C-alpha cells in the first residue's frame, strides 16, 4: 500500500513502505548480485563462498542495492494505483533504509489544478453558411483553369496569364550569380513565382525579343549576398503560350468521372454541395475555436513551463513533418525565414501556451461532466482510423495507443457537451 499526498499545485508525493517477505527477498537477490561481482584474492570472480562474502559486503550496500532494484517496478505500481499522470521526471528520496524496511517517497510533478469558470454559460453560435451564384461561378472557373490547355501564340505579345518560355541570367554588379540562370523556363505571368517586378516587365515582349530587366531582391531573401541587392536579368522570350479554357458541357462533365454526375446541372449541384460542406466545416472550426478561447479565458490555471516546453517541441516536430511532406528540409526552411531552432521555438511558445491551457480546461470540464469512453467507443474509433488510412485495424493499433484514442475521444465528447449547453 502507498500514500498519495498533494503537496502544492502541480506537485504531489507518493510514499510507499516495503518490508517483510518482499524486502527479505529483495535483499537476498541484492546480496547474490553483489557477491557475483565480488573479487577476493585466491577466488575467481563470482566464486567467493557465501560466509566469506558476507564479511566483505556491508548491510548498507545490500540494502541500497535491494532498494534500487525495487524502484522502477514500485514506481510503476504506485502511479497506476493512484492514476497519476506525470508531466516531468519524478524525484526519489529514501526516507528510511535499513534491515527491516525501505520507505520510498516519489516527488511527482503533475498537472496543475484548474479553476473552472461558469462554463455552462458559454454560447456556441451555430454557423449559418450559404453559397452564392458568384461563388459557384468562381469555383467553376477555377476548375476550367486547372483543365485548360496551352496553345502557341503565333502573334501578339506577353500578357498576364500567358506562359512565357524564356532564357534568363542574373547579374549583380556585372557578375553572374549562382542560381540565377535558366533555359527554356516556362513562366506563368501573374504567378508571382519570380522576384517582384520581374514578371511585370515581361508583359509586352514578343517572341524572340531580348531585354534587360532591373529588379531588387527582397530584404528577407534566403541568400545573404542577394538580400536587398539590385540586379540585372538578361532575358530572351522564345515562345508565348496562351491558356485555352475547355467548354463546360456534358462531355466535359463526363470526362471528370464523378460518380452519379453526368450533366452540367448535376455538376453544378455537386460543386455547390462540396463548396457548402467546405464552408460549413470552416465555419464550425472557427466557431469551435471561439468557444474554446472563451472557455480558456474564464478558467484559471498556473501552467508549468515544462508543459509549454513539451508542447513547443511537439509543434516543432509537426512543422518539420509538414515540411518534409512538401519536400523541404528544416535547414532549407530556416535559411528562407532566417531563424534557427531556438528562435523558431520562441515564436511557437505563445501558441503552445494557449494549446496547453485549452487542453487542461477541457480535461477539467470532462471530469466535471463525468465524461467516460467505453471499450466500444475505442474499437469504433479504431475501425474509423483503419478505414481512413486503408489499413488493417490491428496494424493501426501498433501506431495509435489506446490512451491516445481515449484522450482524443474525451476531448471530442467534452467539446460536444460544451456546444450543446
């Protein structure tokens, strides 16, 4: 048995006494371990007779080895017994250690107390969204733009929206700089993929025309030598291609191969529903964030710095993961934004603090509302994850722990309770 005691906000102690048969067994194992490592002249290591070994191994050594051997298993047991969730490493103090017993005291950093405000008075504004004819037309135009073909522009000059096939080479103070050269490059005018002012100066040029373009690199450019630098690009236009939009008709719609969508009217209804769902989802997310911000504002809690630091590290790793999916390394990204790890983490700290506080407040509401998650809820969620990621459910369980699922479901359920108050 052990005793759990709250010391102060965010700190608790668990005291446990081990004596009797369990303590004697631990001391015997400790003596055997120590005697196997004992070296005495005339005896091989581990072969010292027990009676002789007892003369060389003190009771204090045996007691300390026995206590240390019990520490990890005892700590796991008492954490489970009192349902304690640590937020940082615990400290161990042997309050008593002798032949009769060991008394361990674990000093545990735990989640702080949350003083809930009148959360039942919170209002969730159900979003009301619609899709106008103008928005639908804009969506259709975006689709047609994506499906457009390019055709060679036999006459005329470069216009906004055209694709100019160009050669270019950049010079700073008359010297070509690294990375400033390209041949037969397809540049969409208006894409803003080049330095500000570059694309604008191509407008009006004709095929086979050459020109010098003067631009200045931005002050925050990722190459130090070019930050804020005036440069000259020698440019030649080879070809000009114009975008030709397809005709929105039933044949175009059929080529899209959307289930149960074969006519223009059906496609418009389909797009409108998609747009409506997207707007509704966005509006619901915004309304939910506002609800959680209001909850956080009315709650009082002293957040330990270690919790903020942990969340900052998590957010930093999430950002690195997103960049990796985009084919960008963290080193490349940091060169672009001009920040190192510590500077990036400093920027993330306020958001991390808000996340931690919101999480603590939701957990407190969940406890106040007796939110429970059943085994059936957990299995259903695993089924949904398996379906979403097209994986076997047992395989999903290898990557997503039951605790993570349970915590996520508790948060979701708690938020629904807040919405329906």
